[in-house]
C-alpha cells in the first residue's frame, strides 16, 4: 500500500505566516503537522509516500532530508537524543509538484506514475486523528474486507453545510456509499455522516479520474464526481473512524489542536493547565 499526502495549496487562511512557511510544517508545539500523517502511515505499514507540493514549498523537501550541519553538532556535543529528533525517518519519500492550483482532482492525477496499478491512501494534513489503531490502518482493514474504495467518515451534529455529506446504506454493520453531497443547503443533507481527510482508492480510481478530467472545461477540478461514479457501481464504502480528530485547517482549529496536543503530553500537561487557568 502506498501513501499520498496532498500539500500543494496556498494556505491562505494562515497568511502572512504561510507566505514562506508551508502550512504542513506549522507545528503543534514542536511537531510539524505533516509528521503526524507520516507517523500514521508508518504505523499502518505504509513506507512509500508521495507528497504533492508546489514550487513555493521547497522547505518540505528540505525537512525530509538530512541536516548535516546540525547532525554533526549534536554528535560532537555528545547529545544523541537530540540527534534522533532530526534524523530522517525510515521511509521512502518522493515529491511531485502540482504545476498549477487546479484543485484536488488535478493534484491526484500528478500521482499516476508513482501509484501505477495499486491501491493507495490519500491524506490531507489538516485532519489529524489520534487513535489506538492508526486511521489509515482502519481504512486498509475495511479495504481488505470489501475490496472497495474507502472514505474515512464521522457522524456529527449541528451545521452540515461546510462538509461533504455521505449518503449511505448500512449492510451488516458496514456503510455502503451511495454518493457524496458537497456542502448541502441547510435541511437538505441526506445524513449527518461527513467525509474527513483520508481516502483509500483502488486501481479503478485514477483511470476514471483521468477520463473525468478530459471532460472538465475550466476552473478547479475535484475528485468527488469520480467517487460518485464509483459509488454508483457499488465500489465505495465509508469507515467511521475510532479516535479523536483535530481539524487544524483554520486558525481556531489550529489553536485548539495546540491546546489538545499539549494536554495529551505528560511533559506539557500541567503547565498548559496553569496557562489556561491564568487567562480564563
């Protein structure tokens, strides 16, 4: 199983910081957002990873390379624990640039030569899930059971108009997807199951996506239409994940992510509580 991380966007919600620093490198305390996805992939058995970037995000490539000067400094200062923090992980990381910001569907088409005729997991770094069983592994297990394309999903309450809503039927405890409805008007959503930032696509997906792109006229191109075609062929299931999700795609979600992550760490929990009490 191969992994793809979509990291080509402008990150305009975080300007001016994202002008020069890729949003995927914004840290929760000391851990860049993309590291959570990488660790999830590794724990799910995925070690061949393609990151879709753009020309403004060379720092991502540098991040996954050796930092020779700093490594030598830690070795010479007899500080091996610090050195472990910056050594590249035992994975194969590849990069491809999305030439123009033409939408997620276009970004996925840049992955064709890397993926070949294999299934693959797609991750958006905005969604981080802490779980005993890694999120990607949850998708892989349902794929092994069904052989279908898999959408990661969550049931929520309240306003559904910001999300892609999954219309589904339940079969023996599994959720077969009928379609995704993007950002429905209030009161028109077919369910309260939303799609979140992980997908597992079968070899059927990219050829069909490529055909859909040929019929695309202008503007950004997304992959929802292709998912819906596969759903009409009974080839899509959703996996309601177990765990806690952090949506760090906007300022408030990012702030909440920092707080939640700090509270989850034994070395930061008490100090974080003290700071929160101070200002509340």
